[in-house]
């Protein structure tokens, strides 16, 4: 199995490693001009197909029990991504390019441990094993 070069970062906090930055978020940043996304450390490309759906994001925000919310969210996000042929193709593509160059997955979440980026990273790394 080839090794991947996949990193995680928070949008707007730049990227000092020189990785190709993917904005895996549903919504574009507000108040930022499109031509400034890369320069200001948001992303080099926006791929909303890899983010949770609008409905899932809304549902996740309404669950009060944090531990239960995260488990429910992880399962639902995995199901969404695995059922989308667009997302599966993008995951395979990112897996293949991550062998050749560093790739960084970005999101707005402050918490590194409770963000879809980690689930997505695992799915991308798993695609290398297929």
C-alpha cells in the first residue's frame, strides 16, 4: 500500500507545509472574495461534495448530548459519503494524488477531534488499500 500525505487544517489559518488545500465544507467563507481564498489560507479548491449535507449539519446542531451527537453524526456522514458516487470518485482521486504530493483537508471546525475531516481522511487512506 502506498503512503499518503494527508494533513488536516482549519480554514483561514493558512498552510505552511505547501500542501494542496481542499476546502471540504458545505458553505463558502463569508466576506472573503473568491480570488482571496487561496492567498488568505482558506483553500486551493472547494469540494462541497466531501462535506456533510445541509440536512445532516442542521440535525447535528440540534442534538444536545455531545457524545451521542458525534456517534450519530459519524455514522450518518459515512453513510452519505459512501452512497454518493461523486464523493467516492473524489475520494479515490485525492487518495491517488496524495501519494504524489501533500494534500490538506480543511474545515471551519475548531475541534480537531470532532470534525468530518478525520472521517474523510480515513476514507481517503482506505481508498489506497482498495
